């Protein structure tokens, strides 16, 4: 079994959580979306809502030694971690460390498999099948880690872009406010070229009048 192979191939697969959720809301049953190790989304009747992340759980994980953190990762893989710990692992702060442990764990397992390559007795075959299943679980967690980190990066980039846009708009308002007469002359000329007249009643111009007054009074623009 390949680590990317779906363990539930008979279930309908969706490309995104939104697509799976859209199907769930029109179902007669209460269904919840979850991401599979194959990378697709399925629906299940199990409750997949993530527990609330508590600050003390985050602080506890952050203060752990590598050995203690590894043990938490193992417990999560086995389903024996507390809901608080499982939720804390799935935060942008913990995801990189969680991902690093999973990567080392997967590399170790791949090395162990390589050592027994070509050994085909029954016990080894059973052990190999078990290892591949465990690797599938780890790969599924790696997909989660990548998704968390990608979302965090997108949010950071979006926040920065919003700040840059606001700064640029504020600078433009200040510039126009400080040179309103010249701005009005340019706008009047451009409107005239298009057969239009300057309209003092427009909302934009009223706002620029305010910028002009602020510049004249020495007050900062909002």
C-alpha cells in the first residue's frame, strides 16, 4: 500500500474542505469533512471539530525537550494525546516543530524498510504492511502541517499587503490634500477632455476637501 493511497477508496473524494462542506449541508445526515492521507477530503459522521486551543497547552509544548515533544507526537499518532495537545500541535507556532519530528520519524521508518528489502518471509511481510500503514498516518499528518503553514504564510502576506495598501492610500490622500488646488486643476482638465465638468458634490471631492483642510491646519490624515 502506497502512503498516498486512500484507505477508504469507496468514499466520495472532494478537492477542498469547502466542496465537502457544501455536500454535507444538503445531506439528511450530520456529516463532517476531514482531510485524508491521500490529500482529498471525505465526509464522516464522526465529530471532526477541532477543540479550542488553550494557551497553557501551547506553553507546555513550547517548553518541552525534544524527547518529551517526540512522545507527544507519538501519542497523537496513536490517538492517545489529549484534545488540548492535539489542537496545540495544529497551530502555526507548533506546526514547524511537529513537522520536523514527523519528517525524522518517516525517514527512520524508510531506512528500516530499506534494510529488509528483498526479505519475503511471512513475519517480515506482516511487519512491512504494518510499517506502510503507520507511514500513511504520518504522511497524513504531514499534509496537515503543510496546510497549516501555508495558511499561516498566506495570512501573514495578506496582512502585510493590507498594511502596504493602507499606507499607500494614506500617503495619496495626504499628497492630494497638500496640493488640492493643483489636483483639482488636473482633474478638471481630464474631465474636460471627456466632455465632463468638475463636480464639487461628489463624495470623493468632499473627502479631498477635508484632506485639504487637514493639510492647511497641520493635522494628520486618517
